[in-house]
């Protein structure tokens, strides 16, 4: 937990969060956690498809979709390609939605923030920083 490999990041729009997730996967080769189901469930972005620049070296690209893994066995999603529009507006179990989950008011020992204050109404990713 204190290794400094992953941090939580929140964004005011889906597009910003999606771009940050793809950029993190591209730069580090590590999966990115996302808080799906309006904050009630964790999923992982394990890959992506883009058109245009390589996200490691440029920012002129269009995200075509991501490869999503869901640890919930019943969902049977392991590196499943999800087109960008489905990830943005599709059914709740595929849609990356803003955080609206009532949870613990405890202080995060890593960044000192209270999750629901920091995340409420935002798209949240757990991205690799190294």
C-alpha cells in the first residue's frame, strides 16, 4: 500500500478519466483500476485500442475502446474489448460512471483525503505512477 506504485486520481469528465487510464497503461504497462458501478465495484483496464498517435509519445489519438477485466466471476469478463461509446454510455456493468457510492468517511492513510469528498460525482481511476 505504501510502495508508491499506484495512486487514486479523480476527474471531472469521462473523457479526461479515460485518457488518463489509457495513458497510464501505455506508459507503465500496468493495469489501471477503475471504480465502476457508480463506485460500488472495481474493474481493471488491461489494454486499449487507439487510432492516431501512440499514447506513450503523443496526445493526438482517439480511443476506440479498452480491454476490461472484472474480478466478479459471474461477469465472465477477462480482457474483454469494450468499445469507447459502450464504456461511456452502455449498461451499468460495462459503463465507467461517476462515483456516487456512500462509503466510509475514514481518512486515506496515503494521501490524507476522504474518498467520498475527493471522488463524489467524479470518475475515479487507480493508476500506476511508476
